[in-house]
C-alpha cells in the first residue's frame, strides 16, 4: 500500500548475502520500528530504526534500519508501518553474482570494430562500427617512419565512454583493473562465463574481454621508437548516432609520456598474466614484455611530453577537440610503470623510480593519478618483490593500511554509512568510480590483513552504487528497481530500444554542472539527473565500469568470508 514511498528507503536494490551486513537508509530519521515481510506477507523480522550520528550533506539526519542479524534466504521487502515499503530484494547465496557478471559483460557491448551479435547481446545487438583500419597519423604524431598523412591500422578496443574515441591514458587504468581482477581472484574468475564470442576458448572470459582492448593498445605504439600515441580519435565528438553511422576520419595524435607509461604498466602486467597461458596465447607474453620495456625506454628519454590539447591545436591541423585526458604530472605514471616492470622482470633498473610518498599523499587511484596502482602491485607480489633490490615493502604496507584505515574511520557515522559518503570532495565528475576504487583499495586491505572491517566497508560502497545513496538510483544500467535509464551513451540513445545498454556504470552525482544541465539538487551526493544530455553526471566510461566490475566480482569471490 505504501510502495509509492519505496524511494524513501535507500538500499541495495539487488540483494544481500545471508552472512553479510544488511542495512537500509530511511530518509525520514524519525525513530520507530521496521519489519521485514516475506512474499507471503508474513513478518519475519522486526527492528528499531536508529538515527545517523551525523547529518547528511543536505543537512538532515537519516534513519538506519539494520537487519544484519536476519539471515534466512528469500525475497523480502522492508516495511515502516503506515509510512513506506521498500522495493523487494533478496537474501541469497550468490546475491550479487548477476551484478558482478553484468559489469564485465558491459565491456562486450562497447567493443569497437566488431558486430555485437544477438546471440551474445540479445536485443542490443548492433552492426560493427569504427573499423579503424585506415587511421591517419595526425600532424602532431609524425615520426621518421610515419610522416604526416601515413595511414595505419588500429582496430578493436572499447569505446571510452558515451563517445566513440579510444584514449590510451584511460584504457591504461581500465585494462589494468580488469587484469587485476583476474590476477587477484584467479580461481573465481575461471568460473565466470559471460556469453561473449570467446566464451568457448580456453581462456577465462574476463581475460578475453581485457584482450579485446589490450590488442588495440598494442597497435598504438610507434614501432620505430616505442612511444605511444595519446589517443585515436575523430577531430570532434560524433552526434548521438549509432557506431556504424559514425564514419568521420580517425586520427592518432601526439605521443606522450603519460600514455606511454600507462601503456608500459599495462603491458608489463599483461605479460606476467599471459605467460601462464602459453598454449592459448603463444608469444603474447613476450610481445607484451617487449612493448612494455620499449615504451619505458621512450618515457625515460622523453620524461615530460605532456598532452596539452589547446597548445597542440595552436600549431597543428586538424584541430582536435575530443576528450583531453591531459595529465600535468607524470611522476605517478613513472611509479606505476616501474612497479609493474619490477614485478614482471625483477630488473633492478626500475627500483630508483619507485618513489614512496607520505601517507597523506597516498591516494585512491583515478585515470590521472595512478601511483597507488603501482603500490598495490608491490603489495600483492611481496614474494617476488622481496627478491629484488626494492627494500621498502614493510613501510609501504604500513602506510597503505594507514590509508585504508583513514578511509574507513568514522564511515559508520554519516547519513548513508559508507566510505563514499564521508566527504563532499568524493562527488566530482565520475563519482561512482570513486566509490568503486575506494572499494578496491579496501579489498586489498582485507586481503593483506583478513580483517573484516575492510571487506564490510567495501561492500557498503557497493551497496551505495546499487541504491543506498542520496538519489535512490541504482547506478549500474539494467539492474535494480530504480535504474538509470537515460545515460549519456550514444548507442543507448540512438538504438531505439527503451532500456539502455546493460552493465554500464553511470558517472553519478557531481555538483560541477560542466554540462550546463541543471540537476534537481546541488547537494554533493544528490546532484544528479538521469538525462542523456547530462554528461557530467550521467555518462558511462570504461574507467568507471572497471572498478565496478572489480569490486562486485571481488565481493562475490569473497562471499561468506
Ligand atoms: O572522466 C574524465 C573526468 O575526470 C574529467 O574531469 C572530464 C573533463 O576533462 O573528462 C572525463 O573523461 C571524458 C573524456 O574526456 C572523453 N570521454 C568521456 C569521458 C567521461 O566523461
């Protein structure tokens, strides 16, 4: 009877594991009772709503309905007598398996240069777009062997986001994150089947998916000198049309230090992973390792070639006005690449580049800040690192755990009881990825310590992404009772199908309004609108989907811990 008030109860809209924490956030903080009702209408659990310790960013306290104790599997709704009834949810083993699979499968739908077939994609099947077999060397990217106007082939890869361009910097962290998902949970990821074209081969599907982008990345290296082009792009963004309709000329532009080091890091990581599959992928590990070291050598010789699009456009034609991913600092990229290369090659030459930073400067990674990606790798491969000339592991681990402790400190006090909701600065462009990347950091802290507080807080951030948040949206398309329906994503807008392409993570709240689309609220965690034009809050992007896929799959792999 009160289901019209479901939006006033904010909870993970998919489900809960029997043995894990279970919470719903009630917008109205008034004390009172709540109960859980099963599908037969029977009360199965009664609890008291408590009040959040702190006010939310909107100045209001929330109510907390904690039903962690209740662990019987089934389908339920949470009822606040005379006030509201939640959406239905399940308590089940494997409760988040569909989300975990779906977030990886999202990458299949956004592949460039290949038909997306009905047998894999259902109603979202579509024609191939962007063959990228005749890509022009932009005037900013000329080299000895490749003078201006040279045409190269650079097919495959994923579209970056709502647009159809392919950017190495952003591909770096995204591909590395999917590779890490396999590297950190190999046994579980062996079992994950996604119904993609490669599902019947002898490689785990997550690696097949990562390979779709990795093989494209390999084509972005100038064979003459090892430098890597910043991006493969149209001069300007396409209209909101399907991939096969988007046929404007494509260019690779300027080689850069950030792109080259991100590439080196990913190739080094890929090399050690694919070395375990010599039968399935003969020679690939060696190719990746060579690509990585050649890229590294280029970066050492060219340590400060920054991508500055505005500056480039003053001296080069045609002007390029697509996404910048311009990074003004590359010390973090040096650290990341050096860490990956050290672990893969054990060569001491990389050690001097692995600079540590004070705890306060250690950050949860994003596309422009990848230092901690390197630290993760050292901490995950301690057995190897101990055999090298790098001897600062104990201090690094202490500092990393301090960072994790800082993340979770008082996370239970805010209105949504998540790490994500602690500070307003988490809510910028692509805020959903902050929640997911924080979750990844906490998963590693859990793996290093077996301390459940990290795992529980990682799960709470996943709950955030699935509906326990300031807008009540489930930010992963295709999931939940109040899913994002209108992401800024060209195929989702242009394909004539009501539901958006599934398994894609919306950027999430961001009060910055860089897209000039007003949001109903400008409160940090509420500044969102499910509008296809609102690219600063409702776009999708590979570097947001990858940590979502990592977090959901890690949580699923660790179910019952
Ligand atoms: O994710 C990027 C965000 O951190 C930046 O603030 C923003 C503006 O430079 O760009 C975002 O990346 C976009 C990229 O430039 C082009 N493809 C879509 C990306 C997501 O919006």
